[in-house]
């Protein structure tokens, strides 16, 4: 559990009951915006439960969530080649397990109730990226902004303009290493 701004808390999606709450959150935003079926969400959750991150208040009430899918190197290449053009095209076998280096991650869905919860959710994404950068060597983030709100969130996260063009953008996290508070020996420049 990580404390976020404004008293929000970042927690992992604990179990399938919490995932059901995510699926029904904001009138089923996850399934409507990403064209992901509930079955696909449960399958992804079972494969990589740490990909599902929730923003709650201290009492545990859900105020937002994001899904940061860990990718195998084959999935990274599929995205780069254009074989994957949206998160729904990422298959279960494209998802990395919880061990070893992480070649890439795909920010699948970001959802929150209010602008305060949105700010906390973006802060939660940064917390999670910092951890993956330090612990698993994550250096490549893929984002697809299909809406203006999504583009705004991606721009805040990356500190560069991202168009709401529906294309997947690749972000080199090493350029943000000092900004996100993580510098590894291999990143230091003498």
C-alpha cells in the first residue's frame, strides 16, 4: 500500500471480488472504453494480478484504477511492428509473469471519479513505474490515448504532448529516470 496525494491510497487489486468492483466502476468503464470483455479481464488478472492497481480512500472505497500490463519481449515487438494496435489485441501469452526483467509495459486503462482522484491515480501510475523501473528494469512504456482526457493524462505522465490519435506511443522511461526519482548505476552519466 502506498499513500498518494489528498489522502488516497494505492493498493493492488486484492482478489476477484475487487476486480468485479473495478468492472462495475463508473458504469462499466473498463469494458466499454477498452472493448475488453469481463472474461478477458479475469483472465488477465489471473495471469498478472499486480497489473490491476486501485486508488482508494483510507476506508477502502474505490475512487480510481489503472491497468499496467507487463509485456514479454514478443509483445513489445508486436506493438512496434503494428501487429498490436490496441490493448485488446494483447494476448494472455504476451503478458509477463512476476519475475525477471520487464521488457515493456502497456498502460491499458486509467479511470477515476473526480479530478482529485485522477491526480492521485496519475501519481499512483508514477509510483508503480518507479517500482518497476527499479525492481524489474522497466524502460519502455506504451500508451494509447483514444480520448482527449486520455491524451491529457498521458501528457501529464510523460511531460510531453500525446495526441488523442488512437495510436500506441512508445515512451523511453530512461529520459524520466531522475524525474521519477530512480537512477540506476547503468543510467548514471559521468
